[in-house]
C-alpha cells in the first residue's frame, strides 16, 4: 500500500466525516469545494478537511482510492458518498441530514 493510500485510509477511518477538497474549510479554493463546505456546515456537521492542493500524492491518491475522477470527495462513516453535486442532491432530498444525524 502506498503512503498516500495509507494516509487516506487512516483519515477516512479515524474521522466520521471527511472532505477531500481544494483549499480548506475556512478558505476553499474552488466553487465545488466551497459548495460542499457550505452544505456540510448547513447540516451542522463536524468534518475533517484535507487540502489536496498541498500534496499531489494525496490529490491523485484519493481519486484512485474512490475510483472517482474529481475533487471534492466526501466520506461519511468510512464510505465514499460523492462529490458536491451528489452532496447537494442528498441535501435537497433530506437524505444527507439523515445520514449525518441518524438519531434525529
């Protein structure tokens, strides 16, 4: 297993919600990442942000890890959920809120 894959796997396993994105949650550096951050914040989700721009191995590695070609990527409970479009659809339908807050 490559170092990048191990880092990605550990991050996904150790954090309930992870957003691999361009930039950080406080300073998103693309519109799709910004939208994903806004949706997660709207759901009051605590999440770990990983800036793929700071590490080319992670940037490519996360695409290989999920077999998904674009960034951002969201993982919840260790499972790949999707990018900002899928996140937005799930948010609009209420599915995301149920996934993030199963007790409510």
